[in-house]
C-alpha cells in the first residue's frame, strides 16, 4: 500500500485524477470503478476539466459504481445514479450503455447482484477502483463485520452510516436503511485501488485502515491485502498516522516517471 499525503483537498483531488488519467492514456478502454460522496467530487471535477481541455477521452471507458440506496429511483436527487449523472457523466463522453450503477429499485435483488458480478467479469474486471472511506472505516457500504470475501449483495446500513448520511436528506428518517453494494471481495479483485480521504473526521478511520490490523470491523483495512493500493489523503486525514514520515520518504524517493 502506498500512502500519499497532500497539503489540502485540491492537491489531493488533482493527484488522484492524474492517476486515473495515466490509466486512460495507456488503456483508453479501461474499466473504472466509481465511488460517490463528497470526497471523490474534486477528483471528478478535475477529470471533467481535463476532458473539456481535450486531455482525456472517455468514449471507450466502461464504468461500474460501487453502490446504491435501496428504494431510490435513479432520478431521485439523493440516489447515487443521480449524483454520478450530475457530477460526472453528463459532463464527459462515457457512452450511456457503458455506465453501470446498481439498481435501487430492482424487483429481484439477489438476481441483480449476481448479474452485476457477471457483468464486471464479462468486461474483463475493473482496472482501477476509486474508493472513499466512512468514518467507521467502511468502504462502499461494507459496514463493520462485513466479510472480507463478500460479493455484491444487499446490505443493512449501520446507525453510524445513517447518521453520517442524514445531512443529505431532509430528515434522518428519509435515509434508506438498505443498500446494494459491491462486496469487499469484489473490490479486492480490481487490478488497482485508489482510496481518497479528506478532513479530520476521517483521520481515525485512515489510521486504522492503513496501520491497524486487517479486520472486518474496518473493511478498508482489507486494502492492506491488495498488491496495488494507493491511499491519497490531505493533511487533516493524515493527522493520526504514526508512520507519516516514512510514507513521505517513500514518495519522495520514487523514481521519476520516464518522459514520453
């Protein structure tokens, strides 16, 4: 796992976007795993900027989103399908047929989850999976105690997650109790993982995920098992890391990328 500390949210977002751009420049038909939430927003805004300046082309890209609330149609303002459409997809040229977001209104959730897993496999697997992290250390909606080998499935949200997400809804009671989510095992099969985190509210979760034991109580800690995982954080999110000087030394000592 590589840990990269940037001074602020903007620098963190630009570096994360550059990683995505490097993949697309070497593999134009890459399969991207997408995440929602306030933290990846800056990353998406930077990718949109690069696209509008002619630096990126998404016309051959396939995307798979991590999760979706159960019960919310795709046009609901708090659905993750709506978030992705408003903040990314409508600003770039990903073909509509290449966009995959879990359905929050399917009539058969087990069958849909099986289909989603098969669809990812049919597309050759995910090349790079973007991730955020919950304040309790979860990735996607893999709440504490989720199996580290779990697959795409229906998941009951924890009280902590419902409380954290209540700010996006008019009332706490409006927050869905269930979600459909990629499993930890599904996420770990991506060839590259990119986790972004910002703010002091994520500092404890980042410290546990990066430096704590691998445990189902902090599902982000499963990234320690991946051979190509990068964690990009700002100063606040890095504030509880005990090995930050070492991470900074490693990053500074990296050989420069060869010029084209």
